[in-house]
C-alpha cells in the first residue's frame, strides 16, 4: 500500500535512508520536511512488515523535484521503486507540475535505467555533487505535459 508518510514513519524511513545512501538525511530533516509546505512524502507500507520504501517530492509552482526515493535492500528487485515512482509522478501531475527534475549518482545505473523507462532524459551534470565517495550527479528531467 502506498500512503502519505506520517511522523511515526520517520525512524523507519531514516533507517532505509541510511541503508541506501552514503550521506543520509538525519531523522530531524524528515520531521522538518513533513511540516513544511510544498513537500510530498510517501511510503510503501507492507503489512505486517511496515514501511519498506519511501519517496520525497518537492512541488513548487509548475516544477517538481524528486529529492529521494529508496527501497529497503531486502525488498529491491520487486518493482516497488517503479510503482512508487509512478505514484510520485501522478502526485506531481495532480499538483500542477509540468516538469520533474532529479539528480542521480553517475554510477547508479539501476536508478538511471528506471528513470529512463519512465521517460526521464539526461540534460546535464553536477560535478562532485556527491560525497562518500565523491562523484558527479547526472541531472535528469521529465516533461509531464
């Protein structure tokens, strides 16, 4: 089930974040984002396990940015990331977004392939964008119109 993230999900989401990213967000960041305007935070909740994936989308006027999307390692390879991404793209459309942007590690071929299957195209790079290890980001964009 895909549902909105609530405060009670933050610790589990932060755990998935720490498993997925070398420079993870602190739980307090998720708390702040939950309280702020323009953010869409969604989770995949698999009963009886609980939260197994999450996504963060920023929506400002007619643009959206996919900030984070991650699936717990033991649940990867089952299409959950694609389902969650599709949901987030529909949320962006519903919020009036005409384009969605994201940055992805240059070496993250799995994510880049997923994004391409949804119509994202690479439009640039951010040199040394990531730490641990230092790596360039590829900028990708999807036209929702």
